[in-house]
């Protein structure tokens, strides 16, 4: 046996990830060397020298708790006896891949589905679970953003800086809501568009787009009918987002500024809604480009906003990459061994008596 499972599943992903990691390494250097210069070298050094390590540690703990909540959300939406440790390993693997490849959110969902099936989850159950996770999480994020934007308009609507921020955020909420309605009412048209887009991406099955939209449509209907399941989904999705937002708050606080809850949630919500668009891996550049000016609009000094965002992105975007890729390696190796054994068994069955 020559190990066909390994060449079929592990090598293609490695060929995509390896060059992407080289590009990300360059971007990592550029982001953490050039962006702080916008605040001024002297101010950056002064802020760095006074950073509170305890708040950074609290931010890392909050981020870890956010990932645990997300894995619990996955486990709930799957309705499968799959162990939490395995679910966490799969989620970290998909998170890492979504941070290193173009259209990372789309590719990450596809990889998550394949890893769940490899772990023994029935394909239909894996598709439905990932769709529930995706839809439930997106709904919660937009509700959080919508509430924060309305509060910002009520409390700060008379201030020139807050009105365009709130208006642009409400526009994003409307776009997401419109997309949800289109999925329910123009399902086939959305399937055709997504399948055409996925067919242009390497190592992505275009038919996955059809299965995803069909599952999303059925998922939206399920969330509207099963109230107990809806509450569980909303609970863990809310904890995931709020703990991640808390990690951002701690990162900014580490440099001496306390964000108000409205400013935090508006900035965080806007950045993450925009990051969901499959334009750059993990919203790289988009999140930073939205967070920094929005935090400044909510009375954070530019230097603190830049360094706080960079600290938060360090352990929410960059650190999960090596951790997740390390989690993916044993998943792929284990599957390769299983595939080889299955192929060997097939050859034995087919051998003449």
C-alpha cells in the first residue's frame, strides 16, 4: 500500500497553506512594524513601556474562553455524541485554515464539514450542524451590533462622529437581513451564484455551496420552530461573541483606556460583520481598518487604539494559526491511516479466492 489517503487529503491542503503562511509572515511583520508608526515612535514606546501585563493576560483568558464557547456551540448544533475535545480540535483546525487562505471563511466551513465527517458524524448531520452554527452565530452578532447601534444613536446621535458610524453599521445589518430573506425566498438563485464563485477557487468543491445554502434555508426554519434548541444556540453564540469582545476591551485597557460598552460593541460588531465577507483571510486588514478609526471615534486616542487592536489581533488572529495547524496534523494523519486500512481491506475483498 502506498498511502493513497495521505496524498488525497493532506497534500492538497498543505500546498495551499504553505505559500499562504509565507505571505502571512510578511504581513505579520508589516502590521506590527509599520502600523504602530502611525501613532508616532515616541508615543508607541511610551505606551508599550507602560502596558499592564495583567490586563493582557485577562484578554488571553477571555479569548480562550470564547473559543471554548464556540466549540460548545458546535457540539450543540451537531447534536452528536462527538467528544468535546475532538470538537475543539476540529474548530481550532478550521479557524487556522480560515486565517491563512483566501476566502477563508468559506474554505474553513468546508474543511470543518470534512473533518466532522472523518470523525464519524453523518454527512447530513455535519452539514446541518455547520449551517446552524454559522447562521446562529451570525444572527447573534447582528443582534448585538443592532442593539449597540440603536443605543449609540440614542445616546450620541447629536454628535457628528457617531451618526455615520451608526448609519454604516445599520446598513450592514440591513444587508445581512436582506441576504437571509433572499436565501429563504430566492434559494436557487443564491445557489447558482455561490456555486459559480466556488468553482473558481482551488481545492473547493462547488457542490458544497449548494448543500450549504439548502442547509442554511432549512436551518433558518428550524431555528424558528424549535425554541429549546434556539435558546441553546443563542446562549453559546452570545458567549462566544461577548467573550471575544471582552478580550478586545482588556487589550485596550492594558494600554490605559477603558472603553464604554456601547463604543466597544459598535466597533467590535462593525469589524466582525465586515470580516465575514470572504475578501481576506480572517478579515486581515479589514478588521484593523475598521476597529482603529471607530475606537478613535469613541474617544480612544489613536496610539492606544492601534496598540490595543494589534494586541487583541495577536491572540485572536495570529496565535490560533500555529495552534490550529498543530491540531489539524493529527486529524489528517489519523484519517490517512484509517483510509489506508480501508483501502487495504477493499483490496483483500476484491482479491480472487
